[in-house]
């Protein structure tokens, strides 16, 4: 999926439920990769909010889309409601 530079409500509203689900999955994967790399680098000193810009940006983008799935009531794979 191609993501805009800035994820906003207009972009999210244009997505179908399936597209929103796909976006959440892809962004979660990007965030998880960044998080794992930073945890490996920092060990016990890991702090999400003090991480590099790539990590915090990945978290923010995923969080926005994740919140939209909740608001829309979209079920995510492997998650119970």
C-alpha cells in the first residue's frame, strides 16, 4: 500500500474497511521493525518517546490508523473484541 506523507482523516475516510485493515497491518509491521531495532540498540534503556525520529514517526502513523480502526469498528486479524 502507498501511504501519504501525512496520514490524516481525509485519507483514512477514503479507505474501505479492508484497505484500512491492510494499512494498519503494514504500519504495525513497520513500527515493530523500528521498535525491535531500537530495543536491540538500547537494551534496558529503551524509551519509545526518546527514540530516533523514524521510530516515533512509525509509532505515530500506526497509532493514527489503529485508532481509526477502533473508531470504525474494523476487526483486525488475530484480535478479539
